């Protein structure tokens, strides 16, 4: 089985711009979760989607949003980028929660 | 709210030796999962081992095993016959009913040849 894939792998944006990250889960997995990893805050949960519905949400501002499509692929959007949004964004999928989550390689976002 | 604590930021082990990484957690849930993930320099998060809270038997995966003490809320990882490729950051993580993974701060493991 193919693993979780994330595109793009690297992104450079400037403050005020918006960005969309994509995640394709393992085949058969219906739950997709997003995490932000920074040196200062560590790994933080952003949100989880299951069957096209946001099921859980972390403590992030409304600039961070996501969606899930009928094929379980998920996108995450960050609007009005700030310098502090520079991070590694990890996507993980599982069959249905709670269950083992398998991670993609991440998208490294740099905001200048 | 759940918390996961990894109090040691760094550890070092000689190749072929055994090392134990510590983790404690706090939760009011009775049904949950615990994990150890490895993150090498590539930053890919790799599942090492998982433990279901309802299982009394400690999980093992080849050279990796855990010591799960539910009453003490302790979940340590033992790596036997350490190899150079084991050098990485290791994260202890918890998930309960809400499917959200809560991570510890991680520990950097170095392996001396």
C-alpha cells in the first residue's frame, strides 16, 4: 500500500499571502489529521476530518482551515500568513479514530 | 485534558547496547492508545510501537519493547542492540476518544559507534 503523501514538500511564501497544502491518505483510511511542528511549540494538533466533516479542532486561529473530499484527500489552508506560521505541517491518516495514525513526509512552509 | 511528559531532552547510547526512553502521561480516560514515534533528520514521523491501554501485555516489535505501567501512567521504550540507524528524535504520544494525538516534547537519541 502506498503511504500518506503530501504536496508540496517545500513552500516559501511572504507575509499576508495564503497557502494550500494537500494530503492524500493511505487507501482505505477515512480519517485525516493535521499537525504543526515548530521548535518552540513542538507538535500541535490542528484538526481532524472524517467522512468530509471536521470532527475535532485544535486551538488555532480561524486563519487555519481545512476540508476533506469524498475520496478522503484533505487540504489545509492558511490565510494571511504570519512569520510565526513557518513550520513543518504534518498530515496523518487512520482507518477511523481513535486508531494508529500514519504520517506523511510533511510540508515545510517558510514565511518571509 | 491529556498531557504527555518526556523529561529527558537528550540521551546517548553505545552501539549494540540497550537504552530506555521514559514517558509519563496523564488522562482521565480509561480507553486509549499510546505510541512511540521516531523522527529521523528527514523529519518523516515513523511509528515505532503502539500499546492499547486495555492490554496488560507489553507490546514488542523486534528490538523495541515497552514497559507499560497503567496505574503509574508510565510508558517507557526500550531499544535493545542499538544501531546507528536508531539515532533520531523519539516522541511519546497519546490518543483517546477524540482521535487527537497529544505528543511529548521528544527526546534526541544519539548512538555512539
